[in-house]
């Protein structure tokens, strides 16, 4: 991910994307959304929202043929 991809985001938004990535990786490893949410201190709804934001960014970068680095 280039600096330009996140330059418009504030620190909290970048942290949210990092949490979304963590959730995505845990789900890929076989955990449930409920388990992951509990382990990182979020409700399922919040975890789902963070996951959605991360996946949206990942798909956007993929559409531009870029690879997310975080």
C-alpha cells in the first residue's frame, strides 16, 4: 500500500483497518466472528463493520492492481 492510499485517513481509521485485517486473518484460520470479536474486545457488530472496511479497501486496491501491505 502506498502512502497515498492512506494519506487521507486519520490514525484511528488506519487502526480500524489493521483490526479488520486481524479479524480477516483469524477468520481465515478457522475462528468464528464471535470468538474473534470477544478476543479483541469488540462486539460482533463492530467486528463485522471493521472487517467490512478492511475487505472494501483490499478489493479497491485489488481493482487497481495493488497489494495491501498491512
